[in-house]
């Protein structure tokens, strides 16, 4: 996580980017949060978190609404056993909400997600499971002093709204929450008309 945000800081300085809007989905929302919490908002005027993992995904004594660590352990096991199948199973089911009754499955979305996963390095994707599930962004969210729009589907099976979007919007000093009724984890792909 820190490598991603430190690289982004260096790039934004090199390109002299100012008044930017940062948008992050899922793990990327964690990167946006970490960037703003660690490097400040001097170059950024606003941000959007879409189905983002902050403040903390894994269940702990202080985060009872989180997801049990065994779920993330099963992701790692599935990836280790058959990486290609893992990258088919997630988008075919919970990621886009295609496992819900009446959902219109898009083979194009599934194949695109599979290709992106297979094009990434094994160690990188394996390590990202720990990054997105066990990183606590609570203190970073409290420090962000720019407007942040939090977009979240209320049927997000990957990053449940109760432990993420609802809490993030409350922790952000200038947070605004927009909930998509029936929305999956991929509202930016599925709810494009909204």
C-alpha cells in the first residue's frame, strides 16, 4: 500500500499535478485514503471512494461489523490452488452481483476482470489480499480535510457497506454518502446510468 501511494506522490510532484480529483474503487479507495492521510491534500481538491475498503475490512474486537479473517484466508488458498479459476469465480458471482436472482450476467465484464487478474503478478495480487483486508485507515479518514464523496452499493458482497462506506462517511470531516439500492461491488460498471 505504501509503495503505491509513495510512487503516486513522486509522480504527482514530477508532473506538478494540482487541483486533482482522486477516485479509487475497492483497494484503490484504500490507496486514495492512504495517500491523502500520509501525504496531505495540497495537490488534491476532492476525492471519491467507490465501494472502497476503508476504514477496515477484517473483523476485530474494535470492528465487530468486519468480515472474518477466514474469508480472506480462503481467498489466498483459492488463489494458490487455482489462480485462473479464482479470477473467474469472483467476477462470475459476488463482484458484479451476477449471483443474485435476475442479474444479467456480462461475459465481457467477467472476461475483462479475469484478464486483469491474470495479467497481474501472483505475489502482488496475493499480498494485496492482506493489504485491502487488514489495513486500518481509520485515522487517515479523520485527517482528510477536503470533500470526499463515498459511493457504495447496499448489496456489495465483496466490501459490505456496514463495515466500510457507512463508517467512512461518518469518519470523514467532509464526507458525503450516496448509497445505490441493490448495488453490487461494481456499481461503476453495473449502475452506469445512475
